[in-house]
C-alpha cells in the first residue's frame, strides 16, 4: 500500500464496472446516496466489523453501512445489547446512533450489481481495508461477516488464505489482532436459519470477551 493511501476515498473510481453501475443507480434513484460508502463508528475502534458491500436499498440508499436494510436489524440490535452501540436501531445516516469502541466497514465500498463484486474489485478496494486495519490497536478484534470479508482481511494483512479457513465462530490469531468469523447477517442467512440470533450473539459476545481480557 502506498503510505498516502487513505482509509476511504469518497471519489474513488478504481472499478469501472462499479462506477458505471452507481451512475445508473443514481439516475434511477436520485434520492439515494449511491456513492462509495464510508466506514462508520469510532475511528480508533478496538472492534472492526467487516461486511461484504453496501446493499442496494440499505447502505447504498442511506450512506451508512448496514443502515436501512434487513441485515442491519440483527447487527445493530446485537451491538446495542453488548454495549457497542447507543441505540438498537439504525434507520438513517443522520440519526442519533453512536458506536462505542466499534467501527463498521465493508470489503468493497461500492454497491456491486446483484451484490456480487468480482475478485478484481475486491482486490482494488483492499488498500482501503488495509489502512483501516492499521488503526485497530494491538489486542483488537476484527469480525468478518462472510467468507469474502474474511478473505479480504487476510489479504490486507498478507496472511495466506489456505492457512486460515473461514467457518462460523472460528477464531484466528493474526499477529496483534484476532479475527473472528461469522456468517453474514443477511436476510437469506437469517431466514434460512443458517445464521440464528443466538449464533450471532455468541460471536459478538466472544468479541466482547476478547476485548475485555485484553484491556
């Protein structure tokens, strides 16, 4: 990574396909945010949550990760229950929600068609994630929501993907940081019961315990 690479670039157009798609979305939904979505939360957070990418009618609409869509319902309620959020609901980017010791970002900052970024797009966005991870203090925890986020974290720290396999509830030590894995809290995963509320709470509880033990 170039040392001058920021953790976020609101004007990024590295990926032609994603930039063109956002132009189309803005034309169809002029009221939508429809730009690269910035990270949200404490800039010096001990817990960094990494999702996949903005959802069409969630973060892409509101401009805040996991805000205004189904996936955010379980995420923000759970963060509130474990003391990482000031309120259990995130409805809009300008509401009163404050994250405590926690920041939320995505492996890919722009909305991809069908919510499926290609490998080249994930790699082009990886510099931003690398810069974000560099701000997490020693003893911090990274919670990856899904395999794409898991792999993106590993790439950003130069860890071999084959050595650290994704599995729900898995815990990996990456130098001074701990990586925890969870299935993504998407509508599909929760409605099919691949991810239950108790499963997700267990992972966030583990993150909280790890941070408390490192304090």
